[in-house]
């Protein structure tokens, strides 16, 4: 119950599911780090609607009522912010429901300076960080000839620079747990995922290296299969099903 976990990508998707189960089982404390803002106000029309198509239509209608001409980028942006806010609020509510303490901080996991001040405030409230869960990730699936340098760097950065930022943010001598969300893509590879496969395999190798240098820390790199949430789109889900692959949590 005294454990304090710093969790990247922890307020939404797969990582949130895992954190909620940990809260239910162990009642530990969590500092959730994400790029989304919790200051977004969910409009009344969106509170009970989660279907993408229906919610986007409501957003367009609201924009028209406000005298604003709807544009696809603006509608997508508003939709994304609303969904993120609702998911974060739901995750926090479920964690608290199980008697665990939680603080959400906004920041870019690849840049320590973007979240260090808020992290210090959170640790002053909850206590020193004794565990890290690195669950943040990005995809930019494309054939290699279509993949840009920015695509490649963005996918690698969130995994690798993100890990370095998290490790730099805590006292490694006080770290009891280091858990990294890797992927079977790092072992088997997937078409269009050269960058994602490389990033996750490096995480797996990093687990071995960290354990060698810090034998008292429990270190795990979990090579997840595809989850039925988060980064797996409907199109990708259909491809997995056609190949006879059952999604995790489906």
C-alpha cells in the first residue's frame, strides 16, 4: 500500500486498465503522466455520448449554433480532447473507488523538464517514487519507403527517451519496480512497424541491462500482444481477426 508508481501513458488505454487492476488488488499509489490536459471542460451534450460518429455530429451542431463554420481538423481536435478528458476522469474515479491514491500530471514523457515540477509536487503529497511503469507508446505504421525521419524518431523517442526521462526523474536506489510495456512486435516484427519493433526490442534489452546494474530492483519488460483498445484501430483489429489472432482483453 505504500508503493508509489510513476506511470507513463497511465491514464488512458491499456496502461490504465492495468493500473486500475493494481489499485483493486494492492491499493498502492499512482502518479499518472500523460500529454492530455485535464483542464478541458466536457460540454453538456457530450457527457453521455461516446460513439465517435454521433459525438462528432454533436460537436458540429454546437459549432454551428455558436456561429462557427465546422472544419474537419477542428472537429477532430475537439473530439480528441473530450474523449481524452472523459477517459482520464474515468480512470481516476476507478482508481479512487478501490481506495488507492492517485495524482495526474500533464507532460511529455520524452522531456523531463515538462513534468519535473509537477512530479515534485506529487511526490510531496504521495511520497517518493518506488516504482515505474513505462506504458507510453506511439505508432506510425507505414511501409519503410513511405516512413519519414520524423515518423521514425517519434515512435522511438516515446519509448527510449521516455524511459531515460523517467529514470532521471527518480532516485534509482529507491526503485523497487521497473516495468516496461514492450511488444511481441519487437521479436516477431510486423509489416510497417520497423520503428516500433526496434523501440520495443531495445526496451527488452534495457530490462536485462538495468537488472544487471540494479539487482535489487524487480525488472520486467512485458511483451504484450495486440490489445483491443488504444492504438489498435478497427481496421487493424479486422486484420488480426482475419489472421486468427485473438486480441488481449477482447
